[in-house]
């Protein structure tokens, strides 16, 4: 009887030791397992503003920008007439503004919808445009490249002919800001040229405008039926 009691006690001690070893192994494994890391925010894929000028600002906030902000208007906003009025009842204004890129005022066009800035363009000279484009590429990558320039042959009755080239070349970026909204941006060079009606008169030659454009657009997030 005594031997049976001793054997039972020994068995219990062995089982308890095994149980303790299992707990130690689990605790050690838990210590070796790295804690779950917080999700990493996706890197931005495009801009939402030009310096202190940000989409979503009220008109009053835009007009209140000062030299301390780096980007500020140097004259009052004036209504801008256009053959293509802004959608959704928006209002478009023009002005001159100083930017952090150069010492000279630049032309800006600002669209406000329900009192909030929803689109703008900043016209830049050759040097400041290239500086802005390089900064965009450095931060958001090269973007999507588009080039719709085309050649046109100018032909005259005396047999004279020459070629002109016109159209736009752009780098484009898209930034999602919600499931139903995006900001579309571009750095665009638009060249205008035309065949002169006669070779007798002066030829004006090509003219290139360079500008940065940003616009908030609505995205239709409704699932589309599979048509295949």
C-alpha cells in the first residue's frame, strides 16, 4: 500500500513538472514572437496643394494667405470668363500670386465650389516650371506620361513647305483622398503654333505655356456589373 502511494505521488510530481515545462515553453515562445506592428500608411501618390495653397480651403482662407505662408495673392480675385464654365455651379477667379519658387508674381486660376477650393492652376515660367516638376517627381515618382503633340505640314503654292509641332506633354498624378474622391494633378507644357496664311507676312512662331493643375474629382464607387 505504501509503495502504491509513493508511486502515485511520484506520478503526480512528473505530471506537474511536465505541465510547468509546457507553460515555460509557451511563455518563451510568446516572448520570441514579435508584437503585431501597426499598419503602415500608404505613401502619397500625388499632391493636394501647392505650398500653402491647398484644395479644400475656403475663399476667405486663400485670400488671407500672406508672405509668411510662402504662397499668397498679390492682387484681389477677379471673375474669370471661360468658354468652359466649372461644373456643379462652381465659380472661377483669376489673380496674380507669389510662390516659393521664384520672385515674380505668377498667374493663378482658382475654382471654388460651394465656397471651397476644388481646382486651381498656376502658370509658371520655364525655370520655375522645371523646378516644380522635379520636386513633384522627387516626391511622388514620374507619374503617368502623356504626349499628344503632333506635327503639321505647312504647304504653299510656290512649293515652300515646313513643319510645325503643337499640342501638350504632361506628367500626371492621382491621389485618393476618400472612396469617392480623388485629386488629379498635372505638370503640363502646352504649345500653340499654326501655319501662317501667307509667307509674305511675319510668322509669330510657337508659344508654350507651362502650368501646374490640381483638381478634386468625384469617383463613382458603385460596383459595376460583370458584363463578361
